[in-house]
């Protein structure tokens, strides 16, 4: 796998973004290089050192952050008293703009994975002047159809795991938006109810990879598990806070707003999100974008082939 050398942050901080939230950020690479922003997935996963290696540290000023409620940002979503009403897509976009101004950056390349691609796309649509290019992988658009696929749709592919997933819900909640039903459990005042719901949600996430039960290391950390499950179900259960008309996708509907931004979409051919054809529809609706499909790979930004394609894209854009 061709990755750039490991690099450590030369600067970091905690940005006060309001609402009692402080967002962790770090910068790596060349302080005078081309600015690039990294948006992690989840929502609620947090950034990792691996993402730094997708950029040439001699060419890029690489900015990473932990979005509200996760990683090193405070307060953490795992804490019951953390106010999730101030953790929405609009809040995250405002945080990005506050960070951009704090770092005195005019425009930056935006890189995103999974939910990070949802956030990156909507950020570029609402702030096109701040985005020089987009590089996205594990592409999602946050539509309600995608949420339904990740529960009801894949339940037909993994029926045994899905049966266990449904069984954790009260009998009257086993229909409709399952993420919203799980989120109600994760907002319960009873810590045992919350713990069981977080375990069941991450067990289902593991089954969808697909991976052996309890084999995903980060899901075995109870703090990560709670914060991740609470944040994912908060977004999935509320239309990703993208507003009305999100059944088929607000981001896809507004794809024409990206026409002046070059973009590269790197997608695993076996990514279950492809079952809806959204990444292909997005690429055809977005003038100036390209789609790179990596065969025999699923929803994994670190997979061989995907990593090489991502590095090739960032290397090419470094010269712009």
C-alpha cells in the first residue's frame, strides 16, 4: 500500500464553538502548504493518524478535527447530560467555518469518508467559495433511503443478526425508522437501557461490515460505543438534519451547486451503499467530478486499492 510518511501535528488546540462545546483540532505537514481538511465518519468516530498519511506532508497543510461530541472534543456524547440538540449538520458546518477562520485559511481541499462525505458535500454546497476540491470515499449523501437500506434493507442479507437487532427494541417500536427507535433507548434515563442499546447497535454495525461478532476493537470500548451509537442514531433518526425532502436526498438534489468544484469519488465496488446507485447518480449530476471504483472492496477507506486511489487524488490536487 502506497501511503505518505507518518507525520505528527505541529499545532493543535481546542476551539470554543459555542453551546458549551469545544472542538479538538490539529494541523500537520507543511505550515505553508495547500490547506486540506479531513472529515471523519460515523458520525461520531473521531479522526485517526491514518488519515494524515493520505496527504503529502511536504505539499499539504493537513487539518484534522474531532467533530462535536466525539474523540477529544468536549463534552463527549457518551455522557448522558451532553446536549445533543446542539449537534446537527448545521452546527458541524458552522464549526468548520469557525475553524477555517481561526486558522486564517481562505480555501481548502475537503476530504471525507462515509458520514464525512455527507458533511463535506453539504458544506461545499452551502460554502462553495471555501472549498477548492473534494476527495470522498465510502460515499454517502445522508438520504432517508440510505438509512432504510442500512437497517431494513440489509436485514434481508443478514437475517440472523437483524433478528437480534430487532429483538432489543420494544415490540411496538419494531417498525418504521429503527434508528430513531434506538435513539429513544439511548436517551433513556436508565443507564442499563442505554448500555444494552449501544451494544445492540454496534453489534449490528459489525454484522453489516460484515465482520465476526465483537471483533471491531473500537466497539469494545464502552465510552466509544455509547458515544458512537448515540450520535449515529441521533443523525440517522432525524433525517441527518438536512431538512424536508430528504427521502431521496437533499445532497443529491443540490448536486448542481458543486459544478465549479473538482471532485474525486473513490468507492469500493462491494460497498453496500452502492445498492441504491447514489454514488453513480451523484457523479453524473456533478459536473467536474470523477468516480474511481475499486473492485472487491467494501466500505473501507484503508483497503488496498482505495488508499492508493485516495493518495493519487490528493497528489494530483496538490499541484492545483
